[in-house]
C-alpha cells in the first residue's frame, strides 16, 4: 500500500498566513516561515504554499518568502499563485520550490500544462482544481474561487492528467473551511478515473475526516490549513490515529 501523505497548506496574503471559510472571511493565522518550520519538524510529508491573491492582483508570488520557507524546511514544497509561464516555474524552482501549482493559468491556456511538464517533468507540475457543485453538477472555478467557468470538473481533471500534470490538488469550495469533512464522492470519482494522485482539500475538521478521505475518498494525500494553524489537531497525533486505523503513513512517533 502506498503511503498516504498529510500536507499542511499555507494560504498567503500580503506575506501572512490566512484562513477563511468558503474562500472568504480571511483571518490571520501567523508567520508562514515559522509555521512551515513547525510542520516540517512535526512530520508533515509535504507543504503547500499558495499566494491566494496573486492571480487576482495580477502579481507574482513573493519569491523572497518562498526562499525563506524553503530554507526553513526539509520536506517537499509546492508553490502556487500567479504562476502562468515556464519562466515563472523556473524562478520558483530556483527559489527552492520542489513543485509548482497552477490553476487559473491552466484553464486560460491548457497547453501551458504540456509545456511545463515537458520542460520540468510531470512530477513538478500540480494542477489545482477549485470545484463547486451547482445544481448537481461540479464546475471548475478560477481566480481563488471567484470566477465560475463552464468546465465540468471531471472532464477538466481528465484533460489535465492527459496533458501531463503529475498530481491534482482538488479543493471543494462547498466544503472549504467548514470542518464538516472532505468532498469524498468527487475525490473518489477522480481517484478511480485517473492514473495520477489526487490531493483532497477543503473540509478537514476531525481526525476521522482524514481516515474517511483516505478510505471512502481514495485520496492519495490530504491537505488542511486551519486545524493545523490553530493547533486543533497535531500532525504526530493525526498520523498515530491513522496508523492505528490501518492507514499507511510515514510515521514520526
């Protein structure tokens, strides 16, 4: 059985970690460099850093902050937000990122996925999909969840996989920040349908939610933010719980 990954997410706005509910009502959650080091030391498997207003504000991710985070940790590190060109990826990898995440740019120009995968390898390229269920149909949203598209989540996920994305970061906007559990139905659907890993995101509130998404949701990794930032759940405790329930995790206890 492949080891399941626990991934804290740092949503960054103006150099600070923030967290909201359903992508709005953002609250300050601390210094990203300090949080990154804590998670690395606690046994997080990877870290995701998303500059959540980079695309909206039409500016690039803060390279200096990326460099500081990369120096503070010793685990794989994904950076997203405002990434739209091969040159952007080159700069971020040069600043210390191991992978990059693209969302709005991929929807606008799907061929950029092919270009990035060809230049840097699929293992470096994560496509983030922000999905919202509208009248029973799952639709892709862009620009930090602010702009709905006509793309159906399932067909878009297949396309990004076919184009060379190495992983999909699937965030349910309906579940984000609610702490009521992950969107396991669509996570399971994509995991069963595609040959690449699916990272479940949005809705973690209890340890059992992680177990649910690794079993019922068939997720390869689970990403969360506020429950880690505000110390509601500790990563070592979470991994001990999952291991005790038969989920294969990289242990730190």
